[in-house]
């Protein structure tokens, strides 16, 4: 989503641009969640093994 810059206060983003941006943010958020979730449970497994 490099077509629109939010620093341009003279032009509103189109509905299509906003939709694309929201989609990209959702995909990135899901990827970050899955990575954090996996790391969290890997850490728990390590802690359990250390007991």
C-alpha cells in the first residue's frame, strides 16, 4: 500500500485504498499474533521441561 500517504491532508483515501490498507494490517497482525503465540508456548514447554 504505497499509493497513498496519510501525511497528505488535502486528499482523502478512496474506499478501495482504505480497504486494501485494512486488509494488509489484518494480515500483518495475524502473522505477528501467530509468531508470538508460538514463541509463548515454546517458552512454556521449555519451562515445563526444566522442572
